[in-house]
C-alpha cells in the first residue's frame, strides 16, 4: 500500500490579504450601499461538499465561536461553552439567531449537522476529531460528548450549519448531504442569498434580523474570476471595491496605487503536509520509520517557499500550533526543525537501508519495493499546487518517487476520512 494522509509536517502559516479602495467604501448612509468584492474561487453553498475560508461562507453562515483580532475564540452563534468533565462539553446557543426564512436557529440544527458529519464525513469532518456524539438538552443547549479527553475543539470555530427543517423536508438525511446542490441556500449570517450565476457573480443582501445587527452594507456582490491577473486588472479599473486572498506577488504593485490600502492579517491557519501513520493497513510501511519522515523534513526548504512563492508574506511555523496562537505556541520547537539539506536527507535514507539498487533514481525499501508515496493535494488555496510540485521535486532528488494528485476539498477529505 502507498500513503494516504494523516499526521502533520508543518510548512508555513499563510497571511490572509485583502486590498480595497477606501474612497468607495465611505458612502452616504441614507442611500443603499453596494459593495463589490472580487474573488478567485469556486462557490459551493453546501459546506459538506467543499470547505472555503471566509468570503461568502462567513456572509451566509457562521460558526459557534469566531476569532477576535488577537486570535482568541469569542462567542458568535453560541453564547458560551463549558467543560463539565474531560469528555463532556456543554454549548449554550444564542436565542436570537434566525435562519434567513425566519425560523429559529436551535440545538436541533447543530445536532443535525454534527450527526451528518460524524456519519457521512465530508469537507468538515476534519474539524470533528474526537467527537463521539451530540445530544440536545433543550432548544438552545447542546451536550457534545468526546471519545476521550482532548484539548482543541476545532468544531467550535470551523463548522458551518445547515437547517434541519429544510434538509429533512428535502430528504437530505443520508449520504446525499455530500453532493446536495443546496440552491438557494438558507443561512443565518449577516447576508442572505439573492442571485447566483455560476462562474460570474453572487449577489447577497443584508439580513435585517441578523443577531449582531443589520450590516452597514445593503448589498454584497461577489464577482468571480478564473485567475488573479484578471481580477487585479478589474480592481485597477475601479470595477471592484475590494479583492480578497490576493497572491503575495501582487502586493508590491498594489501598494503603489493611490487610494488603495493593503490589509495583511495573520490568520489561525497553516499550510501543512499530513503523513499517514494510521495502523490500519492503509499506510506505507516506510512512513512508520522515523528516519524516512526525518529525511523528508530535511528535504523541504520552507524559507525558499516563503521568500520566492509567497514573497515573504507568511510566517514560518515549527509545529501544528503556529506563532499566531500566541500563548499556546511552544517557541522551543524552533530549535528542533532541521535546516534544508538534500545531501543530509539522502544520507539519512541511505543509512536507514533505503538504497537505489537498480539505478533508476528511486530508492527501494528493505524488502525491495520502490520507495513511492501518494501525495494528495488540495486544489483550493492560492499557490498550493505549485508549492506541492516543488516539494515533490525536492523529494525526487533524494530518491523518493511521488504520485502527485490534485483534488477538490470535499473529495480529498472524504478519501482521507475513509483511509
């Protein structure tokens, strides 16, 4: 068997970047305000089918908690949560949250979403690690039972919910949840759905009954682009008020434009490579060898990726808890990560018994099989595919063959969860 994906090797922390023309945002409050945002990406309204950070998902939906400017989780759709024992978490929901059709948002909706994720997986399943089940205590109180004591609770800040009353009415209660088109979507966020033309634009309008107050923007238009160059050209032509998640290479030129402000924010996210160490027969036996993993880590030049592909924008990470997490970051890990050294990486493999015996450029395992791994790559992040290609080429140079496959988020995480 060859590799799937599961444990983590850290590469870097990306920085979320948005630029906008300030003069177009400040308008008379008595007239309707339309804000046009440019974005490169594919829209999927069903959160089970594909996960997207921010942009339209945050406008339509919301999470139980969200991060403040200091990256501390603060209440959002939930009022609070408490751990009553090591494996039990009680979540208390706000009582003023409504779906865009006017129905109340309740614990039944949260449980319904959690149950679908736990049973059928999908794009949000990675945030449910350690969750055993969810039990409704009352309309606005949910008990989440964990499989074992665990510190992080990613489902608090990363899971979007779907309306039980609509999905059950449409008979979306089984594996169909993974492929359901969900158009028009009914959310509970600050904006509600108006119109969508695939590949061109999405129109949302302010939800007057939004629990945090009606947005100051009356209409949000998300214009979709196939590539960043076209989007940036439209921004320069003042067809857009803002562009989001722009490539780092574009930052220097955008900063020179009069009236444009580039906002750089460190976000609680990192780019990573997961290594399959599951003891279930799905992993490549060589990946259970620490020396192999250590060699692969020696063959990743994080500084090169940051400086040449991201133009210095990201922050270097040394563990699965990056520096942006402040007090939770273990600074001592900075002295553990090895420096990039292909010669050293090759020596580690050689000494561990992985030798290219037939001279084809690919090392063999101790039992004579090619040292070949599958490398599944999510295609949804800017530059992600290019980064993966460069890493693949570095690993080729130390005699490791890589079967590189680009995948859509929902497909990728579904395969991972089943491996």
